[in-house]
């Protein structure tokens, strides 16, 4: 029975495998999202860019990013990049990598109500001047540091304030969804001892 249908089984498996690879290709994260300026200044626009990059952001982060974009639109850019139309996508990605941004939103400086079509821009003549706004969004800091202070509560109930332990930590981001790993070191004053360990945050 199996021998009779083995060609069909292999064919179905091949189609399923091909479909999976196509799905995987279509689901690749996109760090660069094109929006209209109006969209970029709304939390929903930033959320769309975050989803394209497969990054989850809190509502407060989305609101903050949208507000910053609104404030930046009329300010002189920190960096002005000149490039030929065919290199626009590459240039945007290079600028994003320079600052280590998680998400980049690109808007049209001249036509703020229209969404940028990067593929169409790439086909323009090489001498065409293109003005785009590039907003780099940081979903999570690359490095976070912390200081932890632990009072001696046994002494505190007696009206005395004494430190029991103090630790410091430095953590580096290891994933795009906000996971960190780092080192923690501290001193326990009550027992006059020190400690060093590894911290994983998620």
C-alpha cells in the first residue's frame, strides 16, 4: 500500500517543504519600513514598523517613539547623506547599523503625506535628488546597568538603618526581543563577603 502511493507522498512532502521555505522567506524581519510622515508620528505607525522587524514594544515605547519622530521632523538632521537612487536602501541600512537601531522608519521629506516607495526611487535617474527622513528607533538599550541596595530589615525594625548588601550589574542585549545576559557583583556587609554571578533577564 505504501509502495503504491510513495510517489504521491513524496510529492506532497516536497510541496509542503517548498511552501515552508517560501513562508520562511516571506516572514523574514524587515528592519526598514516606509511610512508617510503622518503615519510615522502615530503609535500605530511605529507599531507596524516594529511588527515588520519582529519586535514587540510596549505601548509607552510606541508613544514615546512617535512623539520623538513628531519633534524631529522640523529639526536639522544630525547627519545628511547623499547617495544615488539605486543605493538608497543600502544607504539607509548602513546608517541604521552605524547607530545600532532596532527599527528604521523612512518618510518622504518633500511629500510627507505619501508613503515612500523605495523600489520606485531606485529606478530614478542617477542624478535625481531625493530627500528622505530616516528615523532610527531603539526598542531596547544595547547595555543596561543596575545598582541593587538591600537594607538589613532586622536592624530596620529596631529603628536602625544598615546596609545588608549592595550589588551592581552590567547586562548586554543578546536578542531582538529584549533578552539580556550580564555579570553581577556585590558585597554582603553583614557577613563580610563578596559574590560574583551571571544574570539573565527577559
